[in-house]
C-alpha cells in the first residue's frame, strides 16, 4: 500500500492535512503524481510546479515542500508539504 500525507502550514501551524492511499500497480512516480493531484483537488489548489530543489529534497527525504514559488496563483498559506508515509 502506498500512502502520501499532504499538509498545509501557515505561521508554523498545521492548517489542513489529508492522507491519500493508492493500491494500484502503477509506478511510484505515477502514484506520487496521482496522490498530489488528489491532495490539490481536496484542498482546492492548483497543481504546483516541481522545482529542482523540490525534486532533490523529495529524492533525499521522501518529503517535499511547495512554497509560493511553485504555484501559479497566489496562496494564502506558507507551504504545502507532501510526505510518503508508507510504500
């Protein structure tokens, strides 16, 4: 089972969170992108852009933060964080 935890933070406080589960036979990359799409849909956000620093952090820690730089529209929080909690 694959699970991705999505969290929105503002002023160092957790505002919203959700866990997306995926039991399909997709590749890990597809599972991550599908889960991120589901998180963005649930939080009513546009899809963030994967910057080089975001990709490097995700490869290293299985966790990534998307700040205002990763979004096209203005966001009313500090960052969206995703973290793989089970593979």
